C-alpha cells in the first residue's frame, strides 16, 4: 500500500501546482491514498472552494492546522464533510473532526490529525494523551493508522514519531514548510519524516515574497503578505506500507519542481 502525504499547500501558486502535478505523481508512484495539508490554501486558512479544488486535484483527505478557522466560511464545511480533518486535540466544542477511518484497498485506514503545543499561539490539549485516547477508543475498528502532527518544534514531532513507533504505519510532521532530510523507518516499523515541506512558491520564505519576510525580520513596517511568484514545487513523501503487518518498508521524500 502506497500512501502519499503532501506538505502545506500555500495560496494560489500551491493550488495550481497541486492541480498540475498530483495526478501524474499518483500514477508514477502507484498511490493508493493521498493526504494533503490545506491549511494555507488562502495564505492563512482555507475556504470551501479551495477545499473542493484540493479534492478535485486528487486528494482523498485534507488535513489542517493552526490556521483552521482563519477563514470562518469553512466552519459548516468541516461539520458536513468527513474527509477534511482539523486537529483532534483542539477544544472538543470546536467544529469539525480530528480523525477518520477510510477504506483503502479493502483495509480500514485510520487518519489522525494532531497539533503541537510548543511555540503555538493557543493551548490545545496534550497531543500525546489525545492520540492514546483515539487509538484506545478505535481499537478493533481500523487495520492501519497514520498520524500527522502539525507542530513548530522538531523535538515534539520527533518525540511523537518514537511514541507511535509500532502503533502507526506512518507519522509525519507539517507546519514549518521546510522539508527535512530525516525520512526513515523507525526501529519498530513506523515510517517517519519530521516535516514534509510545502507546496507552492520555491523562491520564497514559507511561500511569501522574500522581501516582505526580510522586512518583517528587520522590524520595518510591512503590508499583508503576498505569495511569491516564479518557480514552484510540490513537496511530500510516499510511505510504502506492508498492509499485512502494518509496518512501513520505505519512505520516499518528494520534491517536484514546476517552472514559473
């Protein structure tokens, strides 16, 4: 079973890149299930139309993160569509769901979306205790499990990878928009990478025009961030999973460039 996870899709350039590359990559790598992080489709947040665009491009499930509610028009969509996931450890009264069980080649695939607590601007529940609760409550209802942790601290994502080693087929991180060079299979068989990277403008700072980001760090007065132009890239990883054992056999990072 080949599961493809795509890093944060940023603004219109990211959506256009996903639309142009995703279906070709799914054929090339014989992908059975595709998860796309869409929380930056509007720059910060996602609208229903943008979610529809991501599904039309070939995603099976969309995951979100700390910008989940920046575009409030997404709120009814989160309750209506079971294929878009906000962080499971957000406050329970918030709209949407944080995990789902989906069919993949006749197997029940549990997808969980978590958010980290280090350096985030609000106080979600403990993601480690939350994932324990989900796995315990859904025991016997799924065959394979995949977990995304949307977090700023590499240490928190690494810790989650080891914490779920042998309990999930794949664990990967999002949020920093920079692809890490540590794709691997952990000792007990869980495929892991600290951050998938992003899908959008290549010559940018997290998708934003470099000059604007530099101005912010200099302390200059800044305008609303604009997505950078030019060449783009799609970043993510393919997890090759033995569905009979639930163990990952190989993790292949993807970094596909598209001329601007």
